[in-house]
């Protein structure tokens, strides 16, 4: 593969690294790749996952829930993947969220989120508390982002498909933490995706640097006092890394770099011709030494650059949004909080079918801490404390609960994935070794004895109707049981192929 590296890239890396270091860097391209997965601790503890894991795992040193797995393993072809118990992720890509140090209850923005690997990592850190806003301005990539959040069972996320500049008025001074996993020239992906080399030759580093500069400035305006921005790329170019941070610091004196000691340091000496034309202050040059570089020849990963930026307490003013309080599904026919439908018209629908579903199927009140909103016939549980989102392209205003259609409630797959077995009054739990588990994931109808349906002791009704289908007690979807048969409600687009 080393012979295929773009000549301009080779020459640049020799200039930056020197001959000896470049030879070690180059040798990494002929070494076996490292593969990783990250445990979804919002669904299962790390210890419990390790007890039942069918894979040989080794901890990723910089990621508390991250593990290497062997190349021959196929974690994407196991029922636990369909239960959302882990996310398959390149190991060095796990570092930025770890360095963001997300705490439950915080307001967090993933500004360039698709396909959602780092978003799901943030969600697990939040443990269902606080607000997660995820955004990507590419409409074709948002579908994968939504699917991964639903697979992970995330309840407190809002998905946007917006240009960041359009978010500024809504989220001025709002977020405690912001992740910018910036679009970049992708030099760290050459070994993983060889077509990235052709893309690198077609797109200039300067083109990406201009986008990154804008993203950093926009994120600064959406950060609350004392908040933290983590900026990351999967490229080695100093124009997209150290130069971005040095320029940002000179333009935003309220920010400081929080030094990272775990990895190799950023390189102030690379802020020079011919790669970086700007003149930076001595203070900014010194500060970029506190940023981090993850090199593929120095650790088991494809490579990353990360900077942690913290604003001074006096920077900006946190904006607390007006909150419409809807504590839970209304009883006695109370209407849902209104939202804008697709055509922009107000909608008001009765929540009685949803209330009936909750009374029949759910033990707890999973929507109690959220506010319920309806867009057309679609019901969502939206995180409390959000500002008004009118005018933005909202793909998901919260946890998608289901559709209120012609006087009945049809639960969503996202609702099933966000529930826990203990929250359901009626469920079926199949062992991962049961051949019916795989058949369910393929969309087949199953034979299920009534005695296998787990039911609330207080429920005297028959097992007929919706039940939460689980594998090893972890939800994977819905089924409808009647007379010994389970009609499969697993979505066609999710099915095992």
C-alpha cells in the first residue's frame, strides 16, 4: 500500500517528521489494522458485557469503555450489535469524547455528528440526563446518524440537519460542552479507506481549513461560560490542526488550551512556511504544544489530532430556554403539546391512545422527565430545557415514541430500543443461542408459547397484543403475540441480511 501514497503527501510528511521518523510512520501502513468496539454503558455495565461477550477483547488504554477485538471477529454479525450493546469504532476516534469529559445533566453539542459514533459515546456519558444536540449539514448522512442513536437507545437527543451559522441565534451561550469532529482531508483514513487518497488529491487542505476556521468561531458563540470545546480531526496536516488552534486562540483571548498529557504533543514548530503562512503570537504557539497527536506508528489506531479549549468564566452568557412543562402523558384526554407539521400548520392530537398503550405495556413512566410534542401524527419525548427550535431543520425533536394514527397508537422501533426490560409489562426474552433470536432479526414470524411471555404479576389480561422482544434481556424490537404466534414488527430496513 505504501507505494500508492500520494507523492505530495509523502514529501510533506518527510519534511514534517524527518527521514527516520517518517520511515517508522510509513511502516505502519503495512502493519495489521487495529479494530475496536465501545460498550454502550447506558444499556449494560462494562463488567456485565465482559461477562457475556463472545469476543476476545483487550482494553483501549485511553477509552474507559473501549476495547480492541481481533480481526477475525465479526461483532456486526452478532445479536448483541442489534441490541445496541456496543458501537464498532476505530480506537483512536474514541479519544476526543473521552477528553471532552462529559458529565450527566450537561448540555452537549456534537456539531459535525454523522454517522454518530462520537454522538453515541457522548450519549452513554450523559446516562439519559441533560440534553444532547447532534447536527450534520449533509442530509444524506443524517439517516445513519438517526439510526445509530436509535440503535443505542438514546432518549435525550435532538437531531438537526442545519448549517451551523443558522444555529447561532437559537443556541447562543447554551452548551456546556461542544465537540467539533471537523471535516478534514482525512489523511488518517488512508489505510482504512484507500479511496480517501484519491479524495485527498482532489480536495485542497486549504478548503478544509476554511471550513474548520468557521466551525470553531461558530462553536465559541454557542458555548456557555466556563464551557469546553474539543476540536478533533483524523488528519496529520498542521494547517488543519495546530494552525487552526493557534489562530483561534489569537482571535478568542477568553479561551485557553487545557494540556493533554496522555499522547504525543502538538507541534508548534510546524507553524511555518510552506505549510502555515499566518503569523501567530508567541503565546498561541506555546499553547498548541498542549494539544495532542495520536500517531499510527506510536499506538494502536489510525491517528487523530485533538485539542481541548476552555472558555473563561466571563465569556458569553448562558441562555436558559423557556421550558413548556408537560410532565407526562396527559390523562383524561389531554392534548399533546403542539408542534409544526410538515406543511407548517399547527397540529393537536389526542394522547388517549398513547396513554392506553402506556397503561397496558409500560411499568414505569419513561416519559415523565421529558416533554411530549407532536408533529403531525408523530409523537416525540423532547428533553426539557430546549430553546424554541422553529426555523431550524429538525430531523428528530427528541426520542421518537410512535405514531397516533386513526385513533390508535403505533409504537416506534426507537421506543423499543430506548426501553429496558424492567420497564415493560409484557415482554419476550430470547436467549442469543435460541435460533428464534436470529429468525426474529430476519423478520420471521415465531412460534411462542404463552408461558414464555413475561408479564407483570398484577396484569390479569391475556398475553395478546404488543410485547417487547428482547435478546438476553436486552430489547431489540416489538412483536404482536396472539394464540401462540408472534407477529414480527422488526423494521425491514434493520433486518439481518
